[in-house]
C-alpha cells in the first residue's frame, strides 16, 4: 500500500487554507500541515477597511477559522508563528523557525503549496522610522490604526494611492471624522481600473464627501515631529499636514522563498505557474497573491491579487495535489468597490488598457436606471463598454453610480468569459420585473449603442472631445435638445451651446447650415441620438451626439447635480438604441 | 428614387412602439403608423400590481409615452381607439374601425408588424357576468380594482393562479388590508417556474404574511349575491368567501387577425415566426406576447410572454422591416418576482422541466449569504442548479430568499446563453468586495457541489427523499452534525435523527455500523459534506448528506426559523466544496 502523501502548505490566509481543506476532502489519508508566520490563520483581510470604520466592529468576525477547527474537523495541523526559512527541493524538506521558541526544525513534504501572499509596497516611506505611517494587510494593521484613532492624536490623514484599498480607507477615515487627502501619482482615481471619464465621476463623489484629491502627484517624503511622529507628507507641489499616513500603493508578491529555491519567476515578478497552478517544480504548486495570472482577454501575464482569485486557486491546488486534474482559466481583473454612495465596478480591459494592447476599439457611455424608473427608488448607473471595433467582441466594461452596478459587471464578466460580442449581449434573457430591472437592462442598451455605432447610424464624441472642441473655440454647434425646464436647471456652458427642444427640431431645421458640425446632447443621449438621426435624415452631414450626454458629463457645469438627476425628462428617455 | 416604405404596426404596448421607433431611427423617410385599440400607447403593464398596492401611486407614471411624442419626435402616426378588422395580404391593406366615430377605413402597408399582445385567460369565470371578477393586463383593470378597494366593499379576496401576476397582486392585496386566498391547480406556487422544494420556501413566505394557499385545487365556479356581485368561489374541496376575485391563470396570444389572414400559427398557439421574427408572409413580422419563441436550452417552441422579450423583439423587427438583418436567439424563461421579503428568480429549465424533456440531470441545493457574512446585513439565498449529468452543461437555475437573487440569475442567464458547464461557472471572475459578495459567490459553490457530485465525492439526498425515508420508518441514521447549541434551536424531528457535533465525529466513529446508511446534515451542508467525507475515509460505504441541509429544508420543524437563520454556525460554514 502506498504510504500517505505528506502535503505542506505555506501560508494560512486565503489560498492556503482553501487548498488544505480541499485536499483533505479529496484525500482522507494524506498528512496535511499549514505553516503560517502570523498568529492567525484565515484572516478576512478584505474586511479590514470596515474594521477601521467600525462597520465591522468585532475583531473576531475577521478571523474566519481557528487552528483547532483545522485539527478537529479536517485533521490538518496548523503551525502558526512559524517561519519557513528555506526549501530544499532535492531533499523535499523545509527548514522552519518557531518564532515563539526560536527553535529551528525540519519538515518533510511530498507536495508543497506556496500561498505566501503579498506585501504592501511602501515607497520607502516606512524606512523613515516615524510613527503614524501604516499599510493595511493584516488585522494588526487595522488594530494599530484603530488604536491611534481612539487616542485622538490627529485629525488629518493622508492616503497615498487612490486604488481599491486607498478609497475604502478614505471612506473609513471620513466616517471616523478625519480630514482626508488622497494623493495619487496617476491623473485619476482607480487608475488601473477605470478610464478617465469614469474615474472623474468617482472623484466627484469623493470630493462631495469632503475628501481632497491630489491627482498626478508623487509623494517625495515624510517629515516627523520631535516625538518621531509623522507631521507632514511632501509631494511634488508642496507639503500636506498629516498625523496619520496610509500607504496604499499596491502590493508585491512574496516570492523570496520561491526565488531562493530556484523556482521560475514570471515577467510580472509573481511566481510563474502553469494552468494547473504548478510551479517550475512539479511537486510545488503556488496560488493566491504570490503568483501571476493569465488575463483571459489578452492572454498576457498579469498581477491581480484578489481574495476571490486566491480562493479559486486554493480549490484547484487542493484537487491537483491529491491526484486530481483541474485547471484555472485566468482572470478578468474584475473588481467592485463601495465609494460612499457609489458602487464602482469594472471588468476586463479599460479603453486605455485596450489601446495600450494595440486593439482598435469602439466604446460607449450609457446612463441608465438600476430598475424601472416608475418603481420607487431607482438610482442611476453609468455604463461604459469597450469592444473590438471589427467584430464587436466585448473587451471590458465599467459601471459606476449610486445604483446597482455589481450585477451588471458580473453579467459582463460571464459574457467576457465566453468571448461574447455586443450582438450576443443585446439579446441575453436577463431577469426583469420593475423592482429589479428595466424591460431592457442598461447593458442591453449599451450593447445596442455599440451596434449602432459600428453600423454608422450612431456617431458620438466623448466628453473630453466635446470639452476640447468647446474650449478651443472650434466652430460647431453644441445643441441642447432637452426641454426649456431642463435647460434652466443647468447646461453645458460654452459659446457653442444652443437650446432647441427635440420636439421643435423637425420644424426648425432651417436654422442650421448643412455643412457644419452639430453635436447634440440631452440627459442620457436617447433624445440626442434621436436628434442626430433627424439631422441625418434631413441631409445634415456632420451630426453627432455627446456620448452619455449630461448624465455622463464629468466636468463642472452650473447646477449640474440637479440637471443630472432631474426626473423631468424621464418620460422622454425610455426606449432607446 | 424608390418611394418611401409604408410601415404599419398593430399594437401600441411594448413591442409595437419599440419596433416603430427603431424603424424610424433606421429609416428617416418611411411612413410609420401605429394602430392601437386602447386609449393609451406604451402602458407599463408590468407596473400594474404596484399601482394596486399604491407603491406606484400616479397613473401617469404607467403611461410611458403619449401619442404626440411619437408624432413630434419620431414622425410616427398613432391611431388610438382603432381596431384592425382584417388584413388583406393580397392587397397589402388593413380594414380599420375607429372606435370613437365607428367609421371604417382602409390603410395600406408595405411591411406590417403584428404586436397584438395577449389576453388573460379567464377559465370562463368572467362569463358569469358577476361584478368583482378581474383580470390584470391594462391600466383600466388596475383602476377598477383600486376603485373597488377605495369603496371598502369587501375584505376578502381570492386570487386564482399562483403565477407571477397572482403572487404580485397577492402582496398588493395584503398591503391594502385584504384577507387573501390563492388557489392554484398545480401542487405548488410558481409551478411553471420553480421545482417543488424551491416553491415550498416561497409558499412559507406567503403564509408568513397571512396568505392562505390552496394548492392542487381547481376552481369550478363562482356564485354571486343579489346585486350580481361575486360572493364565493367554488373549488373542488369547498367554497371560499370572496368579494373580489383576480383571475391570474396565464394569457393566450392574440392571434385572431393572424389566423384570419392565413398566417401560420405554431404548436404552442402563438404566431409562428422565424428567427428574423418574420411570419409565414415575408412582408409581415410579429413579436411580443403574440408569438411563440425558441427556448435556447431545448430548442423547442415555447410561449413565454414577457415585457423584456417584447422589447428585444421590437428592436429586431424595427431593424428588419427597414432593410436590416438582425436575428433573435430565443429565450431562457428567465423571471424574477418580489414576493414580500423574498426575491424569487429563475432561469432555464427546472429539474422537473429537464426530466420531462428526457434529460438525465444532476442538481444541487446550496444555501449562501448574499455578501460576506461579516459585513453587516447579509441575507440568505438558496441556489438550485440543474445540469446535464454527463458533461455538467448547465440547464437552469433557481435562486430564492431574502438576499440578492436577481444578480445570480442574470449571471446564470448569461452562462446558459453560451452553453456553460459547471466547470466554467466555477471559475468565472465575478466581482468581490465584502459589501457585494463573498470571495466565492454562492454560484461558485453551487457549481463546485455539482462537480463533487459528478466525481462521486459528494452524495446527497434531497429534502423530499430524506423526509420520505424518515416517514416510512426506513432504518438509517439522520446525523445532525451541528453544535449542541444549534441542535437546541431546532432539528429535523424523526426517529432516525441523532446529534453528533462534527468536531466529535472522528473520535466517535465506533458508534456506527459500517454497512448502514448515514445521512448527515448541518445548517448549509458544508459541515454535512465534510462529515460525509470523514465517514467515507473511515470506510463507511453508505454515507450521504442532506442537500442544502436545514437552510434548504422546506418542511416544518420546531423553531425552524431560528435554526435556519442562526448565526451560531457561521464560523464553521465558510469555505466549502
């Protein structure tokens, strides 16, 4: 009889415990050990910003499983406070250091799992040795921040990095009464996730909650007070007072052990694995934040550390290290984040990512209601789709707003997993009843706008293009086809702007010269597109509309919120595309 | 130059106006006319139950567009209160009756669109001539019911039919203070949408709100009082007092005009159309409730009248009647309905539908939280998946509960549109953050349970099978592996039930005989499956678990709600599958 396999898992957070538990369910006989450097296993690290805010008050909610669960239920040994010093691949052993006793020992393995996670980047600022500078990746980080906040030492916080964690913590800090400044090196918030015009809407939401944004600025250093506590953050353009600094500038995969053991490291600096999640050593598997993934759209290697991916990795590894055969198809870079009253979600390639990848793309900006507008409580969302121009294969999507956006991005994630086109998306039989959706989901409309653009029926300029034309004094007409009442609530302020209610357009076509450029807009582009088609039909050769119209317009405009949210126009904005 | 096309659309509700508006956007020159028998066009009929309840108070919210919108904006003529008496396909003309003036006229067409909708079935009960008997398909129906309710004539209502409209109106009636009985000929609520064990959860929700359900009973007649007002409803088993009766027993497609014109009618009694939505006459298209659709899973013809489908049809027809070429891929029978505090959603084939279609299926019942349970407010959902046993191709899904279910069904609808398997579903990169989801969506878990079942690792009995075994006195052990505290909150009452907390199972295996059948259960089946694997590993040959455990158990059980909703066990129920 074959002797029982000896499985060792390094890392006890997400991927590691999942791999171990799955291995146990696949193989009742194996010896399984989890080695974890920290005091806990199974920390719910994605909940940490909510522990800072107090939304999740109890620390024990964030420790999902205790070591005795693994022993009693799963017959898995857990060694906490234990560091792996090295891997001897020849001997199939690990050298361990018990951090409590400082004893060194050796542990044998037949199959090894690296789930070593990642470490927050610090831009060297933690080397300053000053107090009050934090990263956030463990419960102890959150506890330290909570402790500082409870002592009321400071009211001014600077967050470096406007990514997912930076924005989640920004909200938490505001809820704790801090004055918050977010500094971001890129020119927009969520720069790796959103295109500029979508990020601008998120930025407005942050600013409306009192957060100060410094975009396109690098942090160059920190200065402390006499107690060696952080006092200010230096940026390219000046100094920011701060008694609390959070560094949220991404994470780098923990690959030290793997590198020292001679395992292949990929171009993204994550551990290289095949689609079985096997490293360059067939007896060693790796998953979670420490590995690189394949992007399902580009097929390129990417580093996208996410708890959702780590869990999927864990199950696949647990299957494969016990003789099974499962594969991981890759990631889509899907993400969702709560930013105060906005739900911000995205998947696949942004327009800028698609262009960087050399793709010729079509995009659309389509505002919509989360459910039937005649059913109470409907909140707006804004959909951006990115598709390959030729075949309209969907490449990515971004959905932002106070309404339901995660559902739309999950539908897109599913569609992208199967290489869907806009034609496919337009006719998916999504669930409809007034409390849940419109007869046509905003995604259906967006897909149809892409189809209209590809056929040439619809021609749009994006907000940046319209603003540039307006500001550069180009000779064109920016035609506001809303009602006079809507015009009064606010409109795009430019010398080229002219009001002309849609219902008068057919009878007043004589006011325009046939050759000139006319760009129409309304509230959501339904009427603007209709206006463009009327102008087309009347022989005007250069009619376009402003993509997404006022609802997608991310720039300042007098009384803008009222115009964006106005219900006046709903009756005219129903069916589209 | 070719003369402008003359397009006539019969029917002004959903498909018709959409087809007309799309036709206008595709062809600025065509003459387009909508002919509608009623006084309004573009009624939001899906909102009618919410107008009865008062959730949507203003009638004008339900009239989406006025005829002058069509004229002013779209240059489309709308003839309301106008009946089409006949179609002369040879002459390409319609005979019209103006219901206001009673004048008859003739209208020519080049292309004709039939969007004639459907008519509620009445089981002959409306022929009684009694007052107080209603169907619900138009605003005037809702107004008549509101008028009756405002006069406080009756407190007792009977709804015949427990389909979508029946249940929506049941909630509306309860909110208006009525005593409501729902009579359904099938043995469960939502019989064409849900399997029995899922429908049972919806039934519990209805009963908890005071609604009386009479299932498996046909209505045989109605009796009136001296004022010719309905007084009672007769069923097979007795009489029900009622001063208000709603007939919600489905709708039949309005095919009279089509039939008289000699157009082909399909096996489901809907108008037969090809995938261009063209009838047997190439100049006549049809869409919306009056046509039959192709089911994307079975490829069979089905009658599934839905506003969402009607809108998609409209766009395709608008394209095709103006020289374009678009096709409709069919429907999935997707539906969602609010039933008080429950969100009830489904897609594709139910288990019973799949078995009727001759398919060999695997199913699973998987409870889950709508988002991370450590983030406040997570509500439960229950997922049922149906898949082809051989290749695990997904055939359908049902998701029910107080938590978010429409998102999951929309993901499934998208997956089903591409022939996804459980393997595909398990690794889709869905959006995760604690306020929105778990690191693994309940659908991921459900897909993995199907995979575990197919591999033979997981073996489950469904609730009906377990209850039958328990009631028939079969010799098996029903092993409750929850904690003693959970056991105290309630357990499945059967002579075969035994408590044995999971953490003691490994040390107490000696208490069981190797050959006997052991069925384990817990709260959500995570621990029950683990227990089954422990028993497997110890050599027990007939261990299974109760699919979905107590959270999916639809039958009475002492203190059941507390056991189902208990948070005690959450820490043991995280990772699964």
